[in-house]
């Protein structure tokens, strides 16, 4: 689809990135001829082996992918109540069959594959529903506190998430009250952030700013990202970071900040002003695309 094609080109610094980034991904099991085919859509609880393939426009399993963040395929599993988040990297065989392990609890789940097929101009996120049998105990949405605690670690979230506009989110990692300044590179970044829209689990593309070894990005305590919310609402953010050899996930609930962005002008003279603002916004965003581009390498 055009929006994802735009996303792919964004890595090369096109201003069109804004449009791609503002579209939620993962809402469809098939896009641009690529389809996520799970071998089983009813699964049991506990440790489960998941097998699947991504078929291409010719109907055959795809075996050629462009790695993004060192991996050909990023697999996200989350229960529909946004609990149980898992971000794993399945292994592919020569026939295009992927295998991974997940630990599941009863309920309705959504599985996502974030991929860049070699024959496609950009990344795609495909999503599929899975049912896990058993008594479902749906969890209420955690409160938007801005702090996530995982064992000895506390991660704070600063910055505002805006609808339709790129903004910077900064996550700060502390351990036992002290800033962590020796985060370990994990998949060519000091952190990976996945954002999902509450209500439909629309998947957002989030770009890290800076990368390990670029000479300017410190290994903590702060990790920065550029994100665009496709609409006003509530989102769940999941930050994967590695320290002392272990990858941990910090989870946040975030509501978009209300902001006057290019609302329908009531008068023609205002409309022109609106266009002008929008133009500036694109230019501003393009800078960040370049920034993100460097971060990927
Ligand atoms: Cu991944």
C-alpha cells in the first residue's frame, strides 16, 4: 500500500514519511499482496510453538526479506486487553516457514509480523487474530502514570504523544534509584519501542533517535524516539531494553495530548495559513527522518 511504501522511502529522508508514520499498521492480515498465514489460530495455554509463513503476491511463501534492526522479521504477540506483550524473532527455514516460541494465557490474541519483503518498497505490518482456549480473565487498562517498574528498574516516560504529528518521547532508565548509563545495544539500538492503539491494536511505527556507536548517542539513562499517533486516543507503549545481559520490557499507557493541528478552517484566508503551517511541519519532520535514518545504521 502507498502508506507503507512511503514509510519505506522515509528511511531515505522523504518528507512523505509523515503520512506513512501516521497510519496505523497491523490492522489487516493481508496487505499489498503479502499475507500472514498462521498454521494454527486456536492455541493452548502456556509455552506454545508457533509456525507460520508470509505469502507473497505469487501465493508462495516469501524467503527474501530486507533485515530491519538486524532481523528479517519482528514478531509481536499481545492479548487483546494489551497484556501479555511478547516481542520475539522467529527462525525461518529455506521454505519460508517461520517458527517461534510464545507463552500464552487464555483469551483473544493479536499476532503481528513487521517485515520488509525484498520485492516490496518498504516495511509492512500484518496482523492476525488467535484464540487461546480457557477461562479468560481480561485485565483493565493500566493507568497512565508515566512510570513503569520492572523488578529493580524504573523507567519514566517524558514527552507528549500527538495525533498526526511527530513528537519526541524520552524514556529514562533507573535501577535502584540510580541512572543506568551502561545500557547494552539490543538489535542495533539501546531500546526498541512498540506502540499499539487501544481499541483496535493499530500498530505504530516508532523510530529510535541515534544508535550505539554513532558517537553521539549515550548508552542511557535516556532513550529517545520519534512517534506519530495516527489519531487522538489511548496507546500502549512497550519498551524493550537490555541491561546486564537481560532484555526487559517496560509498559506504559499514554493518552495523546490535545493540540490544535490543522483543523478544518472556517474561512478561506485561514485555510491558506493552515497550508503554510502544514508545509513547515513536513519540513520539520523531514529533519527527523534523516535523524532516524542515521539511527538505523
Ligand atoms: Cu524485533
